[in-house]
């Protein structure tokens, strides 16, 4: 008897499953509030060099003091990172004159003065992460995603070894601890370390919420559950815009986005362990207790099977077989799938986070940009679930990523004053990048055989996290050439999207079980409208 047959007996999508899904979806809201926090946590307001002995210029206005102390850009704005070595009083007479010969333009010698009209404080103003220190500012996002990458490996193993529920609670407890410690950071080093550890902890939440929900749901409701859970990521996106709008001080901003993790610990306490995991690991008494509870809540007749009878239930694990990440590259077709899907996942995450962290320059304030970037994801996900069954996974994946890159590239060419057009293009690009992210979960889970699917998703997720970690650092390339970051995001997205054309189509293809199914030619079968049997959609991100 398969676990799916058992679900039919106790109800595969009744009140029990709906309640589990709703509670787990709420928990997923925590993720984007940390994953996309960098734009607000590390925002750099306009600033200029601090001017010493200002009291000596008693008869001058602030504007005049700046004029004689700070050099200006060609557009007339004051430079952020330089000052005159001597006051240039002659500029008071004619501001277009050149500095006196013996005066030099030097880096800021006495710190910076910031515009606090938008932010009370950010980590950038707290530790002067500007000018030569600007790289450290972007690095805080990279440290976070390095933590997410490490956490993906750690929690991927722990959730299979010790169970989904216990590791989910552990992930949330550590998220609260390290989130609050990062809010209490007294130095840049402490913030870097605690943000890395917060990323590690939240990686468990990112990996476990989906499988824990999907493994209780029957096959025909798995795709719907995947969409629903994924939509809560977008709701978290919008909630972050609201919280960041209300909280303009970085310590309290970290407290505000970490607090919901504490709430999640309370309401997730009720969620049962995955019965599929319990049975696969011989814990039949606990599985029987949860299955009985499920049957009763779903109004099904009392659950007939005894705990011992559950030992005969077959799950996805095949006894005696063991696979590792190396298995993904041992045979020719699998090797090609792993190399190409790795490139696609890198491009998807690299462009998604590159776009998500660029909230200015389109004419919208950054809070509205964040909110709109979140809301556009919902129609994008719904359109994707139609497209992947009409034009296929491969075309959907390739074109969503290529068009994301072209939108990024278009905004390099569209002049800055065309703010409305730039906004429309940026928002379209963000929707396409979300479409690419949504497609890649489904497509990859179908590309790998059941025996290797967890490893395949773990490998591709690892590569994706590397993309997310590199994305913030690419912004620093604007010191080489102003448009180089956008050119990089555009080029990577188009190239990685083109690689998707090399992958086999999985629409209407029987889902592969073993490696031999991959190495022989693909067999056309009735339409596959849901995630692989026994393997939930998006639940495999390991
Ligand atoms: O896991 C991530 O880094 C993004 C997930 C986006 C989504 O679920 O749509």
C-alpha cells in the first residue's frame, strides 16, 4: 500500500490539511522580510564630508559654507566623498571659478554628515559604510546569503535525519535569537556575524515549510498548495514595505521583522510532524496518532490501520539505496541536466535579488517600489501555472528569464527622466523574474528522478544561494562604469535563460523514477498536471 492510498482513507485535502497549510503559509511570510531587508537596513541617505570649525564661518549660510568646502559634480550637486583642503572663499563671488592652486581635493577627513529626513539611522550611517567603506555595506547582504547557503546544506540533512517539525522549530528559535542579537549589534563585525547566522537559521524555515505541508496533501492538490504557499512569499514582500515605511531606525527595524518569527513558534507548535517521514523512519506509533487526528478532523470514518500495519506502507525511500550529490553528475544525461539546471537556478536567483535590491531610480519611492514589486508577483505566479501547461516548462523557463534580462537591459537605455516608462519596465521585469523563480521549482522537480530529486533540488538551491550572495556585490561595479551592474544582471539572465533551451521538456512526460529512466529517451505520457507523485512541488528545495 502506498502512502497516497492512505491519504485517500483519511482525506487528502480536508480541514486538517487546510489548517496545516494556512499555518505554514503564515510562517513563510517571515522569509522575504529578512531576505529582502537589505534595501532598507543598509540604505545610504545623501551625505557629504563633515566640515571642521564651522563656527568660524559665522557670517555664512550653510549653503555658502558647503560651497567653499565641498567640490561639486558637473550637475551642480555636492560630492559625497570629497572636500577642499582649504576653504575656497573666492567661489562665493563666482561659483564657476576653479579651486585655488594650492588647494587640493581630498577624501573626507572628519567623517560624514547625513540627511536624516528619510531614515533616522541605517547601518550605513551607524558605521559610515560609505565611500571607501561602501563595499562593507553591500557585503552585509552577501554574508546573509552565505548563511542561507550554509543553512540549506545543514537543514537539508537535519530535516531528513531528525524530522521536519523539530528542525522547523529549531530554525525559528535560532532565527529569533540571532535576529534579536543582530538588532543589538554594537559593531559592524557583530552585525555581520549575527546576520550570517540569521540567514543560516531562516534557511531551515525556507526549506522545511513546503515539504512539511506538501507531505500531508494528496497529489491532485499539490500544485495548488505550492502556488498558495508561494503567494505568501509575495505577501511577505508587501508586508516588508509597510514595516520599513513605519520603522525608520535600523535596530527597531530588525526587531520588527524578527518579531513575527516568535509568533510563528507559537502557532506552529500545533502542526504535526510529517506522517510520511515518520513512517519512512519507522516511527509508526507517532504516525498513527497524527493519521487518526487527521481522519477525525476530516470527518472520515475512524482510521482502520493499526500502528504495526503502517510498517507495510511504502514511501518514496527505497531500502538499501543511497545517493549523493555526486550521483547527479555520474551519467551523461543527468550530468547535462545538473549543469544546465544549475546555471538556470543561478541566473534566476542572481537576477531576482539583483532586481529586488534596486528599489530606486524608477520615479517611485522605495517603499512603493517594494510594495509593487511584491504585488506583481501574484499575477506572475498565476500566469506561470497556466503557461507551463500550454507552452511547456522549457519555453516558460527560458523566456521568463531572458525577458527578465531584457527588461533590466531596457532600463539602461531608457533615459532617467522617463520615470513612468522605467517604472513599468522595472515592474514587468520583476514579475518575469518571479515567473522564472516559480517555474524553476516545478521544472527542476520534474527533471530529476524520484531517487535523486531531493539531492537535485539541494544542489540547485545551493547554486541559487550563491547567485543571491553575489547579486549585492555586483552593485559595486558602478564604480567601474555606471551601467555595469545592470549590464551584468542583464547578461547573466539572458545567458542563463538561453541555457534552459538545452534542458529536456517535461510536459506530458512520465515522471522519471530511477536514473535509468533519465538515461533512456523520454516517454510521452498523459498530461502531468501536478507535482511528481510522492514528491511535492517546491517542497524539494534542499
Ligand atoms: O527562496 C527564495 O529565495 C525566493 C522564493 C521566491 C518564491 O517563493 O516565489
